[in-house]
C-alpha cells in the first residue's frame, strides 16, 4: 500500500520556470523525504524534513511540511532540463517502520 | 565510495522459470531493502534486513519469493516460479541506520516475464 500521494501526476514546464509538487499522506509521521528518479535509474535522495520542521532548503530545492494538513510540497526554482525526472515523496510512519513511497510526479522541463 | 550495486540490469525469462537478483550494498550499511516498482508507480517494500536478520518481510509473497543476506552484506532475491505479474523493476537500497534516514538505491533489475 502507498501512503503518500503526489500531485500532479505529471507536470511540464519551460526551462527557468519554477516547479511545485505536492504530497499528501494519511497517518502521523516522523519525517518525510523526497527522492528523484531519472528514467531507468534508481532513486536518489534529495531532502529530509522532520515532523517538527516546517521548511527546509537545499540549493534550488525548497520543501515545506504542514503536519496539520498532512501535506508537503517540493519547489524546484529556476528549473533546468536536467531536472526532468520523476519525484517521489516517502513517509516514515513511525520509528521502525519502513519508508512508504507515493506514486510520484513526472516532471518534464523543456529547454 | 561505490554505491549500491545490483545485477543483472535486465532479465527476460519465460513464466514458471526461476530468477535471482543480486545486491551489494554500500560498505558499512547495516540495513538493506528490496523494493519492487511497477511501471508508473512508486517503490513498494518487499523485505528489509538489519544485518542478517529479516525484520520486515510482511509484503514478501512467500509462496514464490525468497531472500537471503549471508554474513550481513550481499543479498539475493529469488522468484520461483515467476509469473507474468512479476514483471517489474526490483530495486535494492541500503542505509546506515535503523531510523529511516536516507536510503541509497541501486539502479535496479528490470524483469520481464513472458
């Protein structure tokens, strides 16, 4: 079963624009992570935000977490063609439970 | 530092045949995961190891799937016999702790069952 659900399922933007992806989940969490997957490759960890944090930055990435709404967003600023990939959120429902991944958002950045 | 290594990258078999996937995690990572990823979906956990012990295998179809992690390092995932519905990408991941800190994934094995 998949707890996280990303929205939109697919997103197409022009290079230089910002891309925003959202993730909603169902149960309380310890942390939420975002991963990127290029076509035919494994997932790469992008950023982790803990339940007591509201916002986190890493380079061109900005992640927010609203535990009251059980939602998170990933913002990629000044997108590049190389950002074209699928992006997944993964939630940690409790301390010793494996991460649960959503279905992902497919981002296409057009040069 | 070498990443998570998986082999083979691709495997095509006929249904009812056996198949095995191999994973070498990052050196020093005690936790190893096998995930299955269907087309257009996110990864779903099959089994998680802490060293040699399988601590979460509730999603592993035990009638046909088996896994082992000898000496707490490399791991093998086996399917016998394979069914058409087993076609997917099988991903191995490892991490250094038990608190779901970030996972490092291999490139996966794409299995096609004909």
